[in-house]
């Protein structure tokens, strides 16, 4: 699975760094390092709501406050 987090200026200001750190932590805690690849990208053009995060080709809007829920509901569901 490839998760891509926007690190463009708008998403950076909305907390993309915190989201990356949160996802890295959750991936380690769940021992999924060999199954999930984290990538960064610049603007995806969908930054109105929050930080743009893609799982493969599906786009999500995530905030630092929702990263744990996003991981549980979207990432773990696809891995298991």
C-alpha cells in the first residue's frame, strides 16, 4: 500500500508534518513497515478541507486531529 501525503505550502500550514509523524508512529506500532510505503507530494489541488492524503489513488482530507481515526478506518481496513 502506498500512502501519499501532500507537503505543499497549504497542506504544510494545515499540519502535514504532524500527519506524517502520526502515520509513521501508527505504522510502527502495528508492525506494518513492510506493507506500507509513505510518500510526499506537492499540491494535489484539493486542499480546501485539510491535508490531502492518498491511499493508492483514493483521496482523503485529513487533519492532525483525525489522523488516528483515518489510520484505523481507512488504512487498517485495507491492510487486514
